[in-house]
C-alpha cells in the first residue's frame, strides 16, 4: 500500500538510490573485512587488542584520514541499523516488535533490553571485524578472546561469507524474479 501511494520520484529515483546505497555499504563492509582477514594472516598487529598510548585527536585512526574516519562512522551506523533490522526480522524475535498504541510493558522492557545488548555489542563487533581501531572509553581490547587468532579469524570469515551469500541471494533472487516476470 505504501508503494502504491509513493510518488513517481520516490518509486523511480528514491527506492533505486536507497537500494544502491545499501549495496555499496554492504560491499564496502565486505571489502574491509576481507582486507582485515588478509591483515590477520600477514601481521599479528591486526588483532583487535587495546590501543596503547593513542592520543585522541593527534593520531588518525584511518589510513585515509578524515574521509576514512567518516566512512568508518557511516559503516558503523549502517551495521547498527542492519543489526537491529536483522534482529527484529528473525523468526524468534518478530513477536517482540512494538505495536502502535497496544504494546504491553513487558514487551517495552524486552525491547529496551534487546536494544541495550545490541548497542553494547556494537563496539566489539566493529573492532573484531576490523572496521575501526578506535576503542572509545571501553577498552574492549582487554577481552581475552579478542587475542585468540582462530576466533577472530573465523568470526571475520563467517561475516564475510554469510554477508556475501545473503547479498548474492537477494540480488540474484530479485533479478531472477524480474526476468521471470519479463519473459514468463
């Protein structure tokens, strides 16, 4: 119903640009994770441990300077939104979605707890994937399992493989559906 009420500009320009933006952000995050996997294989310094004596504001946390830092912020925001959407799309948690003017208090508390856990896991998630090396104030590099090469390597490989599989499945499914609709 929302698609039918959308303007022609929204349907013909807005939706394709949003889809292209999502594809680009997903592709960039996959590329960064693949480069991080190569760094893990070649250099022990790529492990997501805490930063020692990094003076905030004096040292860039990106090799691309301000552009790289802005890209890291955009990717972290994208990962945050996509993890929330993925969480609420999973079959186990679809019942937790709030309903307008009819959400019980236990469901509101469950949503608050879920969002708190997701937001607390985001810094460790982005550090483990190699998207950023910035530690903020949490010193997330002190976790022992972040020093385990096999766990970090398998986590990165799993993310890259599953994200690529999801991307290929979604894009190829949409193309197949359009081809079947066009020719069938």
